[in-house]
C-alpha cells in the first residue's frame, strides 16, 4: 500500500518540491535586487507556520482523487487504518521535505538579517538548532492532528452523503461548527483546567524574545509546553481515528 501511495502521489511530491524551491529562489533574487532582507523575513514568517496545513490538504487531495477514480478503495478487505496510514506517511514525507528546505532557508535568513536587526543572542548561538527542532516538531504534531481531523470529517462525509446528497457539505460544516462549539465550551470549564493544567515545562528555549527593528520592537513569544494539554489532544486524536474506522466499516456494511 505504501509503494502504491508513493507511486500515485510522486508527481504531487515533485511539484510541491518545485513550487517551494521556485518561491524561495524568487524571494532570494528579489531581496538581492532590492538589497533588503525584509522580503525574505516576511516570506519565512508566513511560509513556515503555513506548513501545519500541509498534511490535511494533502489528505483531502489524495482521498478525493481516490474516491473519484477508485471507489473500490472503500471496500478493500484491509482495515481502514491500514488504508489511511500510507496516505499519512506520504503526506508526512512531503511535509518534511518542504519544511526542511524552508527551514534551511530560514536559518540563512536569520544569519543575514543580523546586519539589519538586533536579534537575541540566544537565537544566533547554541540554542538555534534545538529551537528549530521544537518549532519543527510543533508544526509536524499540529499538522498530523489536523490531518486526523480531516480524515474524521472525510469519513463522516462518506457516511452521510447518502442521506443529505447535495447538502452534505452544509451538514459537514454544521457538524464541524457544533463539535467546535462543544469543545470550546468544555475547555472553558474549571474541570478542563484541572484536567490539563499540569506537566508545564519551562526552558530558555521557550522564553519570550524582543527583537529591535529600527525604532520598533517585535516580541516573539514561543510560549511553554504543557504536557497535560498535549495528552488531551492525543486522546481526541485517538477518538477521531477509531470513529473514522467505525464510520468507514459502517459504510462498507451498508
């Protein structure tokens, strides 16, 4: 299954790699021509966080193409989890290659920006590599989580489209809004705070930094790690995975 997924999506992986490379080269050449790093800094600030959407968007593309061209995929005798896993693996591979290229460019931008900005010494010294790993790991974790959310609502779509037909997307949006509201209300409760407000980790890597830009101040607050909340997110992800499996199994039975 993994080889098949790679074969089906190899063109997209190459195209994604080409797009990010062209964008970086374009921004770099413009910065050389204007003799300013502002364009590169804006690109990095925008592009790096956008990687959290890579896996869910990749999965939507892959699952849409699969169900459109090969409906028999839904009726494969293998477990739905075994069918989803290769897609997640290829999506993660694509994200990592894009994030690696963008990350290397970001480190380059930090180095050249020293001439125009007063950057914290911590961001230029020994902490730059572990800080980059924390940022990269957070992006990957968040993207995987959003990918699981995408998988859950795609599975729900496959089950209810028989009943809602053209209004299925409306039903999905309504369901997404309702679930989001329930979780939002739950996370405001004191019980939720007691349940998740533990395992806080403080480190120099997680401190707030102040960056001087001319006469202005730019504050970078990377926050802190709270393992209680991370565990809560993992539990939600596991629930969505098994609900997705149950819904796909139900569709096959129907």
